[in-house]
C-alpha cells in the first residue's frame, strides 16, 4: 500500500476482472450474431439433394418433388412411349436436344435420360417460368407430355418443346444419378457420388 491510501494490488485485480467480464460479454454477443449469418435449417434442406424412390412408380405415372424450392418431375415411360419418342412424327424445335445447357452430357439425347424408362425434368416452362401440367398419353391427341396452360406451350414425354408454341427451349434435365435400380438422387450428377 502506498502513502496516499490506494491499494494498487486491488486496483489491478479489479481492472483485470472487469476486462475479463467485458471480454466474455463481447464474445457472448458476437457468437449468436455471427451464427445468425448461417442459413437456417430450412434453407439448408431446400438446397440439399433429393432422393426419390421409384419402386412404386408405375408406367405413365409422374412424381412431383421439390428441389431448391422448384418443382421437378419424375416420369416412368413404357417401351411403347420410348419408341414413339425415338420415332416422333411431331414437329419439335430441338428434337435431338443439342443444347448442352439444357441437360447433362451423360444423358441420352433422344430419351433425355440415363435410363430410357425414367425421365427427370425441371418442372418450369422455358417461356415465362410457369409450371406445366402432366398430360398422359390417353388424355391428349399429341402423344402426352407436359402442357403449360398459361400460354399453350407443349412438351413431349422427354421434355422436348413442340414447334409453333411460345416456349423456345426444351425443359431442363437436372443433374441426377441412380443410387440403386429403384432410387435416384436429384442434385448429384452421374459419377459425382
């Protein structure tokens, strides 16, 4: 203790204790603030790849799934439909699907799929972004596929756009791959898993 009545030891202790409590408080505020920058669990799940079971999907049926907040269509096609798609008599804008931006390189250009019986398509019309309706072969006289009611665009069961409609491009085929014979994963490309 010095002559003026000040205890320097207590002063140092109080200064250090106050600094330590302030540092802990600053960290206590900073951690939740920084964690708030991370995407929510819902946002993380929306971007996660989606597994789709195919074992209950029958010929002619479509499953609609959501991936990254957008609709995706998974359709099982019969051998008859596959042959009709390969030998189509309809006038299509891009019958050979030659635009590489609309499908991965590992899908067949005619069927636009890895396996001919299952097609996976992004369910967004390439005209103005509407969601087309699935039309079965028995429901329409143009072979079935997808119809956009907003402006009348039609796509066959491979997602290829018909000539003479407002949509300019085929429906997009997303990155996807097979986990097993009866399950696909949308969002993970062939050979990437």
